[in-house]
C-alpha cells in the first residue's frame, strides 16, 4: 500500500491527474526553446539585424545630405522625393529597400528581447517549469521523494527489507535485510562475488531489485531513478576510481556540485553574471572540500591523472561530499593504499561521522580497517546475509570464519583479506 504524501495541503496515496505538463517536461521544453533561440540568434538574426541597421543609417544619411553615404554629386540623389499634387512620394524601389532594412532591424531587437527573457528564465527554470501550462500529471515520485521529513533520532537512515536481485538464473543478492543507523559507520564484508557491489548498485538506483524494498530517510526509493536518490542525499565512490583524468582536482569536485546548481542551458552558453557567480561559489566550495579531505593545496589544480593513488581517492571522496549527502557509500576505499594511508582514511571516516553527522556504509576487504572503524558489520556470502552484529561478535561467528575470514580470526585485528 502506498503511503499518503502531502501535496498542496492534501494527502495523495496514488498518482492523480490534474491539468498541467509535468515540471520536468516544462523544464525540458524551456531548454529546447533556449537552444533554438541561441541558434537562431547566432546564425540568422544578428547578421540580418546588422544589415538592417546599416540600411537605415544609409537611408537617413542620404536624406540628411551626407553625400558620403549616398552615391551621386551634391544635389543629385539616386533616391529622390517627387511632388505629386500635395503629397510626397518615394520611388517604389527605395520604399522596398527601407522596409527591408527596418524589418531586419526589428528582427534584431526581437532577438535581443528573446535572449534577455531566456536568460531570466534560465535563472529560475523550476518555477517557470511549473507555470508552463495549466494541465499536467503530478510527478508523484518526485513530490513524494523530495519531501524528506526530519527523521526521529532513533530511526535508521537506510533500511533494506528482503532485497533480492536476479540476473537470469543467477541470484546475485538473495533476501538481504539490514539497517544503517544515523551518524554511524556500517561495513559490508564478504568474499569476491558475494554480491556486495550489486547491493550498492541497488541502493543507488543503478539496478532495480527483483524483490524487496529499500527505504532511505523514511522514503521508499526501491524503484527510484539515480538522480532522485542523489538529490535526496545519497553519494557513493567506486571500487575502481572514476575521475575525469584530464580535469583538475578542483574541476572534478565541481562536477559533484552541478546537481545542486540552477543555471540553465542558455545562461551557461552565454556565461551570464548569475552563472559566473554560481560557478565561483562552487569553485570556492570545491577547494574547501579538498582541503577538508586532506589534499595538499599545491595539488588542487593538478590534472587528476597525475595525482598519486591516495590523492585520487581523496578527490573522489571530495566529489561525493560536494553534493552534501546524508549517506556516503564507500566501495573499497583503501584498495591500493599502504598502511599509513589506510590509517589516515580510517581517521577521516570517523571525522566525517563526528563532524558532519554522516552515516557511512562501507565495503572493505581490509579487516583491520573494518574492525577498527565499524560499529556494525554485515557479512554476505553467495548473495546471502550470513551474519550481522558488532565487529568482535561477527569475527568470532563460525559461519564467517568458514566463509570469509578463515585463519585470520586467530589474529588480534586481522589483516588484509
């Protein structure tokens, strides 16, 4: 049963038809109109306007007596006014030339107005999109998911209920359920092929579960698009670092902020003052975030591909933090790091939880990191949850010892698996 959602003072339990286009369709139409406007402005209207202005200047100059702008000797014009009775009459050819010139000039003025209106529209696309027409179908998912209520302190930020994922006849994740409390660090461990990354992909909307429910911040996001889940406050990193190698560290982090920027297509093309201010603010925030994750200042403007592995991982985490998430998913963040780098990352994750109140869900193979940073640990094996609890409790579970840890349980803190 779908939970009721407040919309315009009412409670909706099902999508309801009204009489306006969906907001996202309205915003799309605005973008299309802006692209067409800039194309027309660039390829057609501006040259016509320039020609029209020149024609008007020539015409006015001729009758004002500026012989340099008209052909002929003083007192003799190519275009002459003749007296017919008591009326002034211009030769037909001259009239047509003036009309064309004035029309071209008016086209240029109209194009300028289009550019001005489009720029104003681009600063407030969402509100204009809602007004585009007066008939629409309510985007029920967007309305329901974007109104995330403040969670009670004892409510989990993330809850998975009987989640399964099948690829043909292969059950990659089978009836998995667990919770992530607010302001906590929870780890998922298991051997390669256990279904950990597949589970992450379902949490972020890249895969749709075959069965079960995923609830984030009190909202069912089981079938939601990745962009909606991101806008709600879920960010992630990947097992294999995915940075834009030819962009600087600052530019990579700014990419993570674009989901919260309001500039439209037209404003971005014209580089309006509003766009420049927004990008300047995004750059300042990106530099601040890079400093927070521990990247040396001299590396801020370095090309990402030239950074060390540890610094690339810091940039990736900074990019995830740029979207101001409530839940951060880290997929093997210490992979490829040495002992000192892993220790610093462990301290950093604890600082994120304590300073920013973030919840962190971690996939990790380094047992020393897992046991040192996690408040709870869940263990997957062949897609099934075989154990869950506090780190020491999980480490001593016979099923975990058999399936994953093996003889590492004999060590005090474990080692890299």
